[in-house]
């Protein structure tokens, strides 16, 4: 068996190599993580399935980290942190140059995809007093019980959200979900 490591941020992979070696599994590590390199290293899922080879991912991998990052980006955009940082580093200080600022309480956050990461983000933004809309075509509305969130159609989420956080896998169904028309809305 082989495990493909597409990228990592830590010093090395010795602990991973040791763990996988105990079960006869080797690591294949991408050097640069370019699209071409990953395409050459990755497995043809349809072919593997036909041959009875299981191809899987780790569904709980980095749930907290990804939702933390989504929250950081949301706050940075809402408060225009990056734009002001860039302006100040360029020698320009003008508080009025990037108005309006947004107060977060009462704003509406649309979460597209309410799986593990979408739910982790929901948990983290509750203290900011957002109104929460959720679009997930696979979501059973009963599963929102216990969440202070409202299920919405995609069009409704686009129309009512002040901010949108996207947490869906890229599939044939989601490819171009956020096309020019959706972004314009």
C-alpha cells in the first residue's frame, strides 16, 4: 500500500514513515505540489475501483485548521486588514480610503456545505452574532435542529448573505457553482 502526501508544513515525515512502515505501507511524497506532479502521482480512481483497490482520504484531516483559516479570512476581509496593511506598507495612511467598515453583529454569513468544516466554522462564528444561512443540497433539514441557522436555497443564500464561506468538495455538481452570475449576485 502507498499513501500520497501532497504537501505538509512541518519539518519532516519521520513519524508518519514509522507509523506506516509498521503496517507495510510506504509514503509517496510530492516535491513541489504542482498540478502536473500531483496528476502524475495520484491514482486513477475509476481504474482503481474497477480493480478493487480502495482509494480514500482522511475526512477529519485539518477540520479545525481549515475552519480557523476560513474565520481568519472572513475577519480580514470584513475589517479590510490586508488592504490597509498593504496601503500602510506602501506609505499611505488614509482611514477613509477603504470605507465602509462592517460591524459583524447582525450581518448574515452564508455557509455553503455544512459538513465537518462548515459546522466547525459555524461553532466558531457564533460569538460574532452573525445570522447564519446554510446551503447544502445533501442536508436533511432536521439535522439543523440544535443549530441557530436557517436552511436556504443557493439563490436565497446568494441574495441574503453579507459574507459567504464555501466548504464543498470540487465535484461535477459543484464545479462552476460560483460562476460569474453567482459572484455578481
